[in-house]
């Protein structure tokens, strides 16, 4: 759903800011 996509995008951005790691692949695999 759109909400799930928005939440996962926010999580990706937060993790990337904190760790400098892009978790795109990990999120896609879920």
C-alpha cells in the first residue's frame, strides 16, 4: 500500500542518515 511505501522510505532515509548505508536492497528483499 502507499502507506507502507512511505514508511519504508522514511526508514531507509533515517538509516542512511545514521549509518551512511543505503538499505535499498534489504528493504526490497522483505
